[in-house]
């Protein structure tokens, strides 16, 4: 990273840190936003918190921010809707553009694009109220993972071990989304890869391996306990590490992500084959978050990471996407 000084801080102008929001991940976003805000201020940047869950778009326009750091997770912040408003307002913003955010927020459409690009992801089925659940079990086998396609932070996810459990699992996920994702269960190691940059310059940070209690990396174990173990860089052989990183960058590029993101990968125990699970276009920036952890493994501090991300803020539509 290039050196950062007071002149650089002044050049960034008035920076809004958009956090909070109205999604099920509001509490996580508040933690992320407070961390980012403190980091930017520590570098002399004129940073201001702005809670999109409590304040309007009109109020956002009135702040006259020169750029914004999006520290929102989930609906209304990571799904392209806010990005579209910022394009209309002409306010440069961090992270991916409207299309990439909208696709990345929908796990089903993400998988469709990955499969069209020949990228490995577990077999799946889309479920709605009229789906023949017995046919889904016959098609995908057991166990299954059932999840709402538009939620993060493990919201609404159930592991289905028996056919009789599929309907209750569907009902849980359907509380978040009308259409639900059922996915073949891949038994193996849980990895995640942070990616920075865009296009040909996109680069993977060191791989993180997650070892959660009982293999259950749920909301509590992600953010509020110290029982989950993280290994960064993950202890992988050189060829596997290179392949996982390559796939993560390809997955990120496939939906036109930029700025920063995180791609989750499962490494199947039986043959060490990697499978892409999902992409996060606005990853967490809490004390337990994985992108800052990966950056630290390269000697990039949390503060410097926030600076690199905010410096990359731009309007995407004005310059064309892709």
C-alpha cells in the first residue's frame, strides 16, 4: 500500500460511514460501522457516521458527503438498492455496483452465474410453497442445507438430516424469503477468501480457515463468542491454496464485484475439491470479522485496510460497469 498522509486525508473530503440500516444484520452493521468510523478518524479523515435505518435518503443528500464507506450488511444496503440511490445522487461509494450487489445478494442467481462460467458450487434446488419436497430429497440426497437466498450472517439456515425435517426447515427460511435455497451438503473444511480490487487487478488475501464448535458457524459463533478458531493463512498445500484463491477471484469477477468482498468456500473432505458457497459484497468489519484478519496476515492494519477501501470509492455507472 502507498503511504497515507494528512494531504491524502484532506483530498478524500467529507466521508460518510453508512451503517445500521434495516436488515436482520443491523446489529452487526452497527459494530462494523463504529469500527470503520474510528479507523478513518484515526487517520485524520473527516469521517461521519450515518445510520440509514434512522435517516432518510433526502437527509443523506443534504450531508454533502464527498464519498461514502458502505458498512451495511444485508437488505437495503448490500443488495444494490442503496448503490442505485448513491448513483442517482452522484456520491462515490465503496464496494461493488448495483448489478453485482443485487446478484451477490441472491445466492440462487449467484450460483446460476457461477455454473454458467464453469465454476464449482454444490448442487441445489429452488423451493417455494408448491415444490415437491420428496423430489428434492431424491434429487439432492441428504443431508441438505436450507437457507434464505437473501440473508447473511447464517440467518434462517437449517441443516436437514432426514426427509421429515425439510418442511420445517423450509418454513424457517420462508420467513425471510418467498423462494428458498436447498443445497447439497458438502462435508469438509470451511474456508473464506477476502478479495480486494477490481477486474484484472483483483487479488486474493491469505485464506482463512474457520473451525467452529461442532462445525456450527452460526450467528452466535460468528460474532459473540471466542470459541470459534481461525487459522490464517489456512494450512493447505501450495497447489490447493493456489486453486482456492484462483476460484475465489474468478467467482468475484464473474459477478463484476469490485473494491472488496469475501468468497466462502468449502473444501470437500473426501477429495479436497473446493466448492463455492457465496460471495459477500459488503463483508463484516467487526473485531471478529474475516477480511481484517486476512489483511493482518499480510501486515495490513485494520486502519490501513479501511483507508484502502475508502480510497477506492467511485461511481460505477458513470464510467460504465465491467
